[in-house]
C-alpha cells in the first residue's frame, strides 16, 4: 500500500499592506480631531484659575479680582512691539523715550457683544489709571469697536479714527500747529473716534467721514457726552474731556491733567 504524501499547509500571510494600515490610522486620527472640534464647539468652555469660563476670556459678569492682573496689565514695551512702532507711532524726534512708555493689554466689550483683547501704548504715569478705567469699562459692557495700536494703520491717525479705533500713543503734532499732541506723550486716549469726532472752531472735523456724528443733539450709538459712563469713568480718574473745551470740541479725547 503506497503512502500518499501530505502537502504542507501553507500559512496565510496576515500582513496588511502598509498603505492600508496608514489609511486606517489616518481615519482614526481624523475621527479624534472631529470629535474634539465638535466637543469644543458645543461646550466652548475654558478652565482658568480653578473655574469654568464661558469662552476664551471671562465675560464681564464672570470677572473676579485676580482677572485684573491676568487680562488688564502693562509691561515695558517688548522688542517685537517696539520694532513695529519705529518710524510709525515712534519717530526719531519723539518727545518721550521708550522707557517713558508702557505696553498695555486689556479686554474690551465689542460692538458685536463679544469680549476681545486690545492693546495700547500709554505713558507710565497713566498706566495704572488706564488699567482701572478699561477694567471698569469692560465690567459695564461699555461698547468699544476696536483697540489696536495705531501702528496697525501705519501710524496714520486719520485712518485709525476712520476705523473707529480706540488708541493712545502716537508721536504726532496737534492738527494745524507745530506743537506736540498729548498723544505724543502717551497721556491722551481717544475713545470710539468715528462716532465722537474732533470738531474745530472753523467747522472742519476729523475724521473726515464723521459728518453724521457732528450734531451732538442726535442720539446714536457710542456717543460720548456728560451722561456717558465712559466720560464719568475717565473724569473720575483725573482725565479732562476734549468735548468740554471752549473752542475746538474733541469728543473722543480724554487727556490726563498733569501739573
């Protein structure tokens, strides 16, 4: 009786192609990212100092005392910021030194009813006061459309005002004169300038697109007058309002009264 040779059993190759493995991994990673994105979008929460916030920044109603140090603070001007300022807001003949100024970051309540982070350059003499003022404005949901350095507009004050940008330092002269503006010392802050133009004695005004807001008897958003919360807050911190001047009426302008 002849023996039948058994054929060796070949084991199936269980290895999957590399491309297939990479595809599976990619799909898994994408799935995780989508889940994280959706989760973040739905919750939109942030843990900060042991509490839960409703967004990237605390809402005015969520502010606690320690937030003043976190979100309303100033420092020496960083090199990166000063490089942006050179030749724009800070010129060679600037009447103050870099060391006389401070870089300030604040939160502000936007006209879109959302919190935003803003930045200003101010004189060291008013840095503490500026922190207090913008902290109070934010708590009160005082609407401000934009707070950016004028260097974002090439140091051009007219362009900055036309964009309704709130700002402080800019080494420029008083319009129509050879005298340095208080902005050149970092001692004046312009708030919502488009809606609160500077009206000169001869009837001209800046910004030039602010004609609709020259008549201060009209009611409109962001108008500053003596009943305005912004007016009260600045004046209570030792600032003078340009809207109270006898001839030129600078409704956007608050300057610190120095000796």
